[in-house]
C-alpha cells in the first residue's frame, strides 16, 4: 500500500477551483487558454492562472497544468513561450501527452514536473519506464488498465515514479479518449478538446434504396444507445486502489459545475481518509455521489470486463456494466440552490443560485461533514421582506438559523 495518496480535483473555472480548495482536494488540475483537452471549460488566462496558483499554494494544495492536446505545427512554435509563462505562474506540474510537448517542457521549463497524460494510453510498465526516461515523474494510466495490471506496473517502474488513475466521472467509449467520431460527424476534434460526444447519441439505420425509412439500431432489447458509456464510480473501492499502489486519485470533470466538484471532492475526501484508517466509507459518503447529476455508475475496467453482470439483467440492474443502452440522459436528485456566504449571530447570509421555497427539502453541505437538514426559521429577500419563495438567481438572501457552517458552504434541495 502506498504511503501517500493524493486526491486530485478538477478546476474548470475559478468557482470550481474554490470548491476544490474548500472541500478537501490535495491537488487540482486546470488549464490555461491553450493546449488543454477541455475547450468547453472556461479555463484560466495568465492573470487568472497566477491567482489560482497563489490561492492553492496558500492552502498547501498543488496545481497541475493540462497541456495534453496534440499541437499543430503553429501551436508547437508558440508553446515554448506559453509553458515558460505558466511555469513562472508557479504551477507544480504539467500534464502532457505529446512527446514533442514533453521535450519542450524539459527544454523551456526544466524545473516543472511532467505527468504523462492518460491520452498517451499507458497500459504496461515498459511504456511507463520509457516515459520516465523522457522526464515524466508520474503516469496517468489509461482507463482500460485493471487493478492486477496496476500492481504489475507499480512493481516494475522506478520507485519515485507515481501512478495516477481516474476514480470518478464520465468515461469515453474509445481507447483513452483517442476518438475520431466527433471530428468526422461534426468537425469538432476530440483530440483537441472539442468533443461533441456523438457516442451519447441514439442511431438509426437507413438502407440506400429506401430513403427516409429509418430503422432503430438495437444493441439488444435494452435499447439503442450502443456507444453510450456509464460513469465511473470507485467510492466503495478506494482500499483496493491503495493496495495496488496508486499515488493519485483523479476526479474527472473540468467541464462540470462547482457544485459537482464540491460534492465529489467532499465524498472522496471522506472515503480516502476512511481507507487510510482501514475502514469502509460511511453510508452518507456513498449516498453523496448520487446527489450530483450523473449517468448510471460502474467500476470501469478495474475489475476486468466492464460489461459485467448477467446478460439477463436489465440496464438499471447491471452494477458493473460499461455501457448504458436505454438513453443518454443524466440522473439528478438534487439541485444546487445557493451558497452560504456567512453565518453569525443566528443570521445566515445566502447568495441564491436557483429557485427554492422554504417548504422544500433543503440540505446544507459543509466541508468534511455529513449533510445537514435545513429549515430556515425565517427567510428575507434583499429588500428585507419576509418571503416564502426565493425566485431570483444571485439575489442576496438572509435566513434566521442557529446553524453555523463555514463560508461558501452549499445549499441544495431535493428534486425527487
């Protein structure tokens, strides 16, 4: 079992960064305005990156910069200046997939640690060793690697080389994200962070001599979303990852909300701390991963064939199935409705984010704690008027309550 295991959180923008810092991440990964695999995220400009690093370092939290696209010639020419600026901002490591990018990091930012991205598709120890020779001190394994192979890799790579794996979030139907479907169908290149997710679409078949006659494409009786992957969730199996020698547990989601970041980091922080004590996570921790928008969960490839389960089971019953055939929608039980800015003297200051009423089933999520049921004694709008319904996003509200939680705690409501 590894002596130190890091919880690594996504930060697609400043709000998600703050959530990661507040809710228990040991490190965050983010991107600047170029070279990152999540073009849809807000990301950070040069000034924002410096501020993000400063905020993280003040809390003893590391910052890893994603530069994991495959650059074109013109982008390769401008990369040295870019990586020098990012290194000067104080990032702790760069996550790279292209060997030319790795070489340029070593040449132009030699003090910057290099992490080999999951986009490199590492599934064996020999590839990891060669990347180590090229300067990588951490390898982010392909999602297709199982626990048994992780143990082999751990035993046959240099002792000071670290292993990082994804433990939660969306999975790609293609090998380590190396996919051309999006570019072919939409012109949006997945390998440059622009994926349109056509693997989530339902497809029909048309025979060329019968135009406009469409036939449903069935994987089997369960449905037609034949490329649609489930989401990964390893919240119950952190002990197995530690035993395999994993250094860093990575949560996917730089394009997702700050609420998602807060909930997942809070849950995995508690699960990781429990595993280090030799304990299983508490029931409330396991329930938290259902309080974010998600697809049906599975454990990916960690325990072998991701389909798993019995062929007679339906899609909802499969606990380890990699694909979900019924639809491409998300499951959602809770809505994020506000942030708690401050608690003092029986008064709670709230910034509303979404519609809620005082009769809704409300909860407060504070860092490191089980969710707290919340029933405000009284609720006032920004004009000081007593209200039963909060209607206006970003309005400043005041609640009368004896509950005391840290600043920036989350207020949410159950929606089903």
